[in-house]
C-alpha cells in the first residue's frame, strides 16, 4: 500500500463531499486552543461528525463498529487523493471535524492554520502508539495528529514478465530494459524525488542540497519517456498491471496484494537502498464543531481492535497491541518493526522547491 488509500474518488465520494461541505470558515478562522476531551469518554457520541480522509481510512469495514457503538451519531465522510488537495479544499471553505494528515505533508494544514491541538490525555492508547514522537506529530509542544497507520514504499513487479531476482533497486525504475513499462507515483512530489535521489546514490533523500535537487530533477526530465504512467491512485496501478501496460512500479505491500487479487503475479521488493516509510493519522480541525465525537472516533481508530482491521488491510499498525488480534498472515508486515530500517518520509525544509521541480518533470 502507498499512503492510506490514495484511491480514485468515485461517485459516492463526490456526493459525500457535497453533503458535508458547508460554510465553515476554513483558512484558519477557527480556534487554535487545545480541543478538550469529552467529560465522559465512555458516553456514546451524538450529533454530526464530518470526516475528510483517504478512502481506505473511511471504509465501512473500519467504521461500522464505530457507527454501531454510537447509534445517535450521524457520521459523514468524504475522501481526497492527497493532503495538498484536502488542505486546499478546507482552506476554500470545505468544513470537516476530523481530517487525515500525513507527517510528510503537515505544512499543507499548518501553514493555513487548519488544525487544532489535541490533548494526548484524551487518547486512551496514546502511550502505546509507537510513532507518537515522530517528526510532524507535534508543532512545538502541541500534538496535532494521532498516528494511526504506516507503511513502506518500495518496488512492485510482475513476476510473469520480470524474472524474480532482477528487481532490487530504485535504479531499476530507470533501467532502459523496462522502458515504457514503468509507472511512478505522482499524487505528490516527495516519493518520486526521494526515490530518484536514492537511485542516484544520494544517501539522505529528505535533505537534498539545491545541487542535488537539480540533479534529481534533470534525471526525472531526461527519463520522462521511461514511464508509461505517472500514477495518482492505487486504482491506477492496479489497472495498469492488470491490463499488462506496466511490469514495474513503486508502491507498498498492501497495493501489491490488490494487484495479486486481479490474477497478476505481483511481488513486492524492499530495495537495496532501503524502502521509504510513511506515517499518517487523524487530526481535529480548527473549525471542528463536534470535538467530543472527534475524540471518540480517534480513540476507536487507535484501539487494538480497529488497528487489527488496518493490519488485515496491509498496513503497518501504530498500536502493537493489535498484532495478536490480526490475521496470522498479516502479523509480520503489520509489525512496526518491519519498517524500523526504512527511511522515514519527512517534509523537506524546502518542500515547495520539490513541488516546483516535480511539476517541471510532469510538464514534459
């Protein structure tokens, strides 16, 4: 899996966006005070709760137990394809109580004042969450996001087209032997730039010098014809493999399983440079109107029971207490230790330069 369900939005998701969009202020007009936890955390939530997230984080499988435990709560959901997209919609007036935020794109929300600090004492499993101290979780002393899912980013190949053992490096994405049969992630700038940097032997891909960023940009531009597609959703990659248009792409183990479900002999490889790894979670928005229900939802998603559902969907869990509850076949990849050697995706200090560079590549 790449990020949590960078899935293409279907008609239902589009309807949901219309339903929960309102005249909320957006653009940081809400409060920056710490959101108070509910006085009675055990009481069922009521009212309306609007959630804006990646599609795989708002599935019925994950949310139905929460709905059943809170029958008087009207839970409304809408999906986005990237944090940049979600933050831009919120800044334009789209209202939500809870939003999914990934640690390598936090500035999309924080620069616009879209998030409200969370009281970690209101998160029952806080002390068990392994990524609670990761870069991006806090802004100073304020906790802005509760980490709820993680995963590695490596390489996926079709073993029916490429013999096992041939693919072992991000440099393979640029191998002329696979020209026009490769797809690279393009829903946001970081993965493609970091992977290209690693393919060039740059050891610290999250902190590129201006010269290194120029080198990476030129490599991508020079290799534009190498890529059959610059993919933006899991569905894109699944369809490209299923149709036989590609035999190699970047991505994660969960996405590999989706491809395998279509009959393709897809295999996942941790590249020799080390895979990248991402962490995402849920945050309370500055315009949130139902913070009691927001805490209730986040507590459910951080619980071992909900985390076990994420494990079975191919994610790395953030609460290790979920591992014994997961399907035995999923426990190894769900264990946070499985990405201990990965390179964490963190937001580069000059990220807007990365965005500019990636747009230059996309425009070719």
